């Protein structure tokens, strides 16, 4: 039997225990948070090896940032675990109920999905975020991270497994595929006998590969070609501040913006102010002809590929548009359906933008960086779903559940 099949069997057994674990799930999460804070040194040492390997392999500064686990970030992850533990348990929640004319009592309740697979890239915090959300929602999880973070992921998984076991639950509720070759990804995508759903979390290439090749159900997440539209009525200082935050606070994450669209009636005043803020972080601008006419030759001429690229770096595409309609048409063509923002003082334009733009999160006068489970009050997130079926936007506990009909009678027959 293949290793992946053995993992699937163990996960399936663990999932049955988790489905009725009740308060023991919170005990496990609290034990995980405590273990993370007690093992900061061990985690950072494992992460140091990954970072050293990453530098030797030529990873960009942005990708190295995604890979980094320092004391502050580890504490943040542990705090996030406790936030999830404090959330209401969705399992067993009654969604609806009715009594039929024949006396049957029908109740629809939340139940776990079962066994969830997660394929992700170089962010080791996802290892913990994914595991604790699956545990709290009564699901076992099989994790498959990228080779860049393998030492960090192995360390974190071992810490979590020991903590889960200390709470009286099956340690196989959380498992990590340690083989980082392409073959292990393919095997996980084809694990139809044991896997109930597969969630890819990473760049556009990873998500496309999973969607195109998986034989198990997939929830599509993550790719973030996000936009800010600066309307002609925008407060310029506000626009510059939002753009600066949405691009530079963490350019490698999926809710960072990649393109700004600026109304031509405000462009001559807005673009210099925006560029002045972005220059603080040496952001490279790639602009249309109108943008270059205003800002000069320091702006690289934009090509078609720039409008569709998720840079994940200190690079930003800029386009001057003639109207709100042109801005929303551009977004409709190039957006990945993640997060979009309008900066405006015009109520009607705000309402039109919100109604027209078809993305998981649409903002008025706020940074797209808020698209996050924690920021939305969901605790840690499993990912940002950019599809429309079952789950959309930040995926918290409810999105990791299915439903079951319970029918109670007293001898009715049909």
C-alpha cells in the first residue's frame, strides 16, 4: 500500500473521532497554542534552515518574507489558534427545521466535511492555520506544503500532533506529506477513496494545476490580481494611503494589489501623490502612455501581460481610465475575483462599483489587505475562495462544514 493511502486511512479514522469530539477539540487547540509558544526556538531553528536554503536557491525578498517565521509571527499564529478555539463550534448547529404534515420532524444540521487535503506553497503559518480550522470544524487534514518550507512544516506538524494527542485525540487528525516531489501532489489529487475535498492555497500556477488535474472535489482559492480604482471624486491623500498600504505592507500576499486604475479627471493631481508614497518603498511602476506622460520616463511602459500578472513583489501596474465603466470593464477582464477597491466621495459611484464588480470582496475607501479571516472575525482562515459554489471569500469554520438532514418519525411509511 502506498504511503498516501495509509495516511488517508488514518485520517478517515481520525475524522470519525473528531466528528463527535466536542470540547476536546478546543482542548487540542489550546494545547497547540501553548506548544507553539513553548517551542519558539525549535521552530525558528527549523525555519532558519529553510531560509538559508531559500537564499541559496535565489528566492526573492518577497518570497523569503512569506517563508519567514520570527518570534513575533509565531506568537501571532499562536494567538490566532486561541481565537479559533474561542469561536462557536459549528458542528451540530441547526440550520433549519420543520414538521411535515405527516408528522415527520426534519432538521438540517452542520456536520464536518470529513478529510480535507491542503496543498500550499511557501508560507509555513498556513500549516497551523489550516490544521486548527480543520480540527475545530471536526475534520482531519492532510497537508502538503512546498519544498521551500519543509523543515518548518515538519517541525510545526510534529508539535501539533503531540498537542492533539495530549488532549486525548488521534494525532493522525493532522498529517503532513513529507515528500515534496510532484508525484506526491498528483497522488493527493487522486486520493478519491479517502479525501472529501482538496483546497489549493498559493499562486496562480499551483491553483490552475490542482483545478485541472484533481480527481477529488476542489475549492479554488488564492490567486489575487487585485485592483484599486481612484475615482474622480476621491480624496487624494486617502487614495495614496490606501494604495501604499495595499501594495507595500506585504506585497507577497494574495490580498495585496497589483494594479491601480485612476480616473483621467484626477490623474494629474493623484498620480504624483501616489508615486511619492510608493517611492518610499521603491515600488517599480509599469504604466500606460497617459501615466508615463504624467509621471515621466521613470515609469516602465506597461505591456498586456502586466494587467494580468500577480507580481507578489514591489511592482505595480498603473492605468489611467476615462470612466468608472472603463475601470469596472478592466477589472472584469483581468481580475481573479479576489478583492477590489474604489476610493471615492461619490455615493452613487460607490454603489455602482460594488454592484458591478464580481469579486469575493469589494471595498469602498479601505485597503484590500483586510481580506482575511482574522480581520473578518472568522479567526484564522483556510484560504480565500475565489469561486462561487459552497464557499466564497475568507473561508472560516462554517465553510469547512457540510450539512445533514435528520428525520425523526413515529412509524411513518410512504
